[in-house]
C-alpha cells in the first residue's frame, strides 16, 4: 500500500514543482514578478531539466547566456545564445523581442572580439525584428549596427548614426541621442578631426540625462586632450567623469588617469590609481584596452613576476575566445554551405524526377492518343467492312 502511495504521489509532487518553476520563469519573463539572482538561477536549472515549451527553454538559455557574459565567458555565452535561438525557432510563439535580443547580444560579443563584419551581420538580422517590436528598440539596434560598421565601413556607419539620431529626436530619447553623438565623436577622434570630435561630445554631454552616459562622454572628451598632449585638461575631465561613476564603472577613469600619470613620469601617483582600478578589473569586458592595465602596472612597479604573467594570461584568454568564436563561425558557415548544397541537390533531384515523370506522362498521353486514334480507325474500318459484307455499300 505504501509503495502504491509513493508511486502515485511522487509524480504529482514532481509535476507541481515543475509547473511552479515553469510558472515562475514565465511570470519573470512577463515582468509580473521580481526574482533574486539565486531564484533566477534555480528557475533556469529547473526549466532546462524539464521538458517545457520550446519558448520557455529558449528564454532559460538566454538568461543563462547573460550570466555567462558577466563572467567574461563570451564563447560559452555565444553558444548558449545559439542554443536559445534554435529552441526559439521551433517554438509556437513568434517572440520577435527575444529573437532580436539574442542576435543583438551575439553581435556585441563578436564586436568585443574584433569580429566586426560578423557582428554587423548579426545586428542587421536583428534590425527588422527590433523595429517590428518597437521603434525605440529599432533605434537601439540601428545604433548597434552603426557601431559595428564604424570599424570598417565608416560612410555607412555615419549614415545610420544620423538616421538613428533623427529618429531618437522624434521619440524624445535624449540619452540615445547623447550616445549617438558620443559615437560620432569617437569616429571623428579616430580620423584625427579633434575639434569636430569635441563639438559632437559637447552636444552629447548637453543632452545626456544619465550620469553614466555623461561620464562616458566626458571621458572620451578627455582622451582628445590626451592625444593632443594636454594632460592637465585630460586629468581634470577624467576627475569629473570619476565623480559621476558608480562602483566598478570607476575602472575606466582610474585606468586612464593612471596611464596619464605614467606618461608624465608620476610613478607613485600612477601606482595608487592603477591599484584601485585593478580592484574592478574582473567585472570589466575582456578586451585589449582593459588588459593593458597590467602592462601599465608592470611599467609602474617593475613587478614582472605578477603583472606580466597576469597580462599574458588575459591576452591568452582573449585570443582563445576569439579563436573559438572564429572557428564556430567558420563551422556554421560551412554547415550553412553544406545545407545549401544539399538543398540544391535535393531540388535538382526533384526537378529531374519531375522532368522524368513529365516526359513519361507526356509520352503516355501521346501513346493513349495514338491508341485511341488507332482504335477509332479500326472501329470505322470494321463498320465499313460490315456494311460492305451486308451489301449496304459497294466496295470501291
């Protein structure tokens, strides 16, 4: 009896626990409830273990990928986004927001690793989906696309930035306008049009409502003065941006103040700010600019045993992830090519098969027509023969 109860009750308990987990993740997705990080992780694990809807599984993989990105596990995150996309394409729900979010995030990962054409391709795929969801989302994706293009196609990037700028102005999105002016300013900096860059940065600073965006713009303005050798102005602006920063965001300003002090030979002051910047390093994106902090610390301290080794490890991690991403993209491109060739072969085989059947059908139709004509001819001849034999007509 006890065994029967266990066998009956256990599946019910599992069902209700699973259903509850599914409901929690669904409510979180619909912004009906707030969850702690631990609750989110638990809901993700429960969802991926159970056979839920394709849409919910896709969302769970998406949330998992976001958390991998925070840990700088970019390749694993990219693969996780891929898995989410595969499940989403099989789902009954056509969730354009989630699909566009996956593609956008993949694009950002590729861009952070210097794979700009591939990044732009992802953002291009997300663009129509984003506008379908909302104009604001579309403007954001167009900004991301222009950002990726700016590294290798600046003409089109500028065109898209100005398009997005007009659309953001129409929607009253001041922070988005500020971000766009910031990116145009960076492009002007790269082309050494420093006065024009400062003009765009000032426009962006005046529009910015967010402290972090304003800090970014002031920081980039400071870099123009650094490139001009005006280190006092640069350090003053970096100090201003530092006051606007929160917690780990302070890394950026501290990193560049340290670099500036090193350039002036103010080694002890450089050590202080670079040591503080290093505290925030682990939460920063993995890219060459941030890794350089270890090279600067090496130059300031001569501690080759510590900072040279750290820099080497971080560069290796960056190179490994980029190599893995490139290999994955090549594998996907090869698979797409193979699938395309297989589809073409299947299409050609179908065409050949249909052609053969068409020829057989046409030949059969001609044969039946000729047979019918022959039978008609024989019938007429037989009738004539009977008439002659019965003397109804004369044989001519």
